[in-house]
C-alpha cells in the first residue's frame, strides 16, 4: 500500500481537487492521510463527506502540542501511516492519474530508495504555465547542484520507500514553515539515498496568492554554505564531516 500524506490549513476551497486527483489514480491500493493544522475554515466539514464515502481517506487533527506548520503535520502523518511507500502531497496540488502506478513500477525496478519525476505549474484558472520546477532533475554532482538549484524537484514528486526513511530516521524539521522540502531533500542526498529518475510530468503545482513561499525554488544561493548543514548534522545521523 502507498500512504499519501497531506498537511492542510484553510484549503477547503482547493483540497477537493487534490483528493479527486488521488481518487482517479489507476493504482488503487492507497491510503490518504490528511493532517489538519487547526484550520479556521470549513475544511473538516468538507473532508467529512469524503471520509464517509471512501475508507481510504483518513482525516486527522494535528495534536496541539506539535509546532505550527506543514513539517510537523507531515511527520505526524508518517507516524500514522500504514503503507510500504510514502508520497508527500500538498493540499493545493494535483497528481497525474498514472502517478502512483508509474512511480511504483519505477521504484520496484531496481534497488531504489525513492523516485523523482517532473512537475509543471498551472494557474488558478486551470491553464498550464509550462514552467517546470526544474528542467534538470539529476546530475553527477547531485548534492552541490541541488543546493545551487541546478537540479531540483518538488515535495510532491518522490515516492519514498518507507523502510529507507525509517532506517535513516529521515524527518522534516518541525520548526520550518518554508524550506522544509528543500532541507528534507538535502538530507536524503547527504545520506546517499538512491533515486529512480523519470522525466515524465506526474505532478501539477497550483500557483495562487495563498501558496506558501516555496523556499526550495527561491532559496538564496548562500544556503550552499555547509555551515548551515553542519548545524543540523545531529539530525542527519551522519558519520562523516560535511565537506565544503
């Protein structure tokens, strides 16, 4: 089973399209865990209908003792997940109908820890902008090129082998509101997790006014300073010094 984990906050007007894209998947053995971060709109009311009609959809309220933001919601969803694979998904974005089927086939085709695929953006009126997250997904110097934004992918794209995430205790930084995906993927690269890279567009990212600033795409180049990574070294469980 694949566990799709969605953090959400005040997205009642958008999340139905996200869920619809999951229900249209050609691969049907999934659970969708939606973790609400104390929404003040009618998110819970909207989602209650889906929970009643589809037992694969699970709605959870994030415990009050956890920090505000998507990182803590994702980590909480991971704890509650039952699948052998994990797919993080934002509550305003959309999956290609064959995403799960394609990713599962690719990750099982070899000794891979996660998959990478392409994504493009679309506007609120549904029209595609034909802007890729990054045209280049991989390189021979992945860690440095990722930090410099020469390669890159979004949080929605990878399908992760849950066993790999658990073995390395790979988690989101609970206190990051933005840049959580950026640092998460840097950790995966530092841990040398092995990806299957696929150039097909499998995710559609919505552009709208209330979207969180995507630090992964807009991060200043100064984040290549490995002192920042060394500061987080204990949480990465690394045995080697980070080299500049």
